[in-house]
């Protein structure tokens, strides 16, 4: 089948032609190529191992003073179409061209219709169009509110430098966590434009924990987008799902709100108070040593209470140190090793945990022990090459 070639004169004409083609097109470019020689070149031109004449019916072409600039401008305006990436050419004169199939969906489009939303043969634009995962660009206040309502193991924080929240949507649908596609592992992703990705990630991790991560995100101190993936849907999607599902059937044993209110309003008395009724007191024998019994019981109770308080205090301190240890394991890799000392590390830890300066003074010895152990382990990991 022959390919019909048409000549255009501007990127705007390409945009008018392709913007309503439902992404069923292929944009390309060649440098140091005369436009009059292009039709002959296209006789053997291939698109993904198929002759272009076997996939498309028409080619639209134009001369370009800078083939890369014009090709990028066209892709930015209409999208990648059937491509996976932008055209890779140098900033040199040449031709820009686009293929379409006037008979209907091209063979390439029909082939990709059967691919899953996460297939790598699809461009990130196409994956974004097909994905069922919710993606929203929002604000940091809304993001923190969502994290506050979420459980500690229901989210994953990451960041991408040098892109906006809208651009980061493409990265989100192509992201992988621990060998698993993000679109398979999570149901929702919220993105926020931030001036400092590293600082934003540290603040989120210090306030809400690592979530499903095992290590802090390796973000740089540069502007970009922070992304938080959630295992649950947003409230609007949950409401739609609830509205679409039938109401649950009430079982015969369901006592309803009235019974629940009756049970909740009934006072629960201590067993000892219920046992000491007036009738029982009246029937108690006169020779019972009722006066001495409470006095004898008070001393062991006081001793038991004291030992319990000590155990509780020790357990609380242990749990606090465990939390500090965990936070320091996240923070220490981000600090320059040659500047580490106990006062510096304590100050950085208080900033990391959003605590007032001096709040962690009573843990000074524990902080010193933890950061020194960290340095020793780090140095032990370095092979001695002498």
C-alpha cells in the first residue's frame, strides 16, 4: 500500500490536524533531510518494526529550521500519540512529519487496545488515560489532613524534582515500589508542588512516619512535586461506590439502635459494690474481722502500686528511646558525618521532630550512644583497601 504525502507549513497546522485524532498518530522528525526527498525515504521507513505504509495511509510533513524545537512543540501541543517518548533528534535543520490512518483506528492502535494500563509498551500519557488510580494535584494542608485520617501503613511518600504536580502524574502511573507497580498496589495518589522536595519529605515522615516504606525517600533539596500514594479511595469515590452497592441485609439478631442505646445507658457497677448489699451486711456474723481486713490489705496494695508505677515509668522511657532511635536512623544518613556531635544531633533531631529546643535533654546520653553507634557501623561497612 502506498503512503500519500501532504505538505504543511507550520506547527499550528499540525495541531489542527492531530488534536481530534484520539491519539492515533505518530510524530517523527529527520535532520539534514530535504522535504522533497522525504517521500522516497518513507518507502523503507519503519514504525516499531512495521513498514509505515502497512500501518498508516497518510503522511503530513513540513520543513523545519530546527527539527527538534518544532517536533517538541508539536508533541507538547497534541501529546505523544502512539509514541512512548519525544522525538530524539538534534537541534538541526530538517523535516517534521506525522502519520495517520484515514481508514479508522490504525493497526498499531488496535494492537495496543488489548494491553493493560500498566504495560510498558504504552506511553506514560496513555497509561495515565487508562489508569483507574485516582490522581489529584492538591495543597499541603489537604495532604496532611488526608494523612492524619489514614492508618500508619496505608501510604507511601516519594518525590520527583524538576517537575510540576501535573507532570508528576505521568511518573506516578509508571512508578514501582518494591518490584510492584504503583497502580496495582495503591488506589489513590495526591501530589503537591513544593519548593524543597527533601524538606517536604522529611516533614511528612517525621509527623506521620514512613508508612509502607522501609527507608526515607531519597529526595534532593530542589523544587518539584511530592507524591503520597494511598491504599484507600478518596471520600468521593467511596461515596459513589457505597451508593452503587445494595444496602446490607439486617440479621434477626440485630437489636437496632434502641437496644444499643439501652445497653450503653446501663451503668456497669464494680463487682465488689454489687456484692456489698445491705442484706448481706446485715447477715454478716458479728465476730468477723471486718475492720482488720482492709488495714492488712492496704500495705501490699500500696507496694504493688509503687512497683507497678516504676515498671510503667521504665516501659515508657524504653518506648521513648525506641522512637528516638527510629527517628535518628532516618535523620543521621542525611547529616554530614564530619560535623556530628551530640549537641548538633540533638538540635537536628528536635527540628526533625518539631520539638522545642532542649526538649530532649534527658535523652542526651541515649542520643550520644545512637549516633556514635551509627558512625561506627558506617565506617565498618567501608572496605579497607590497604
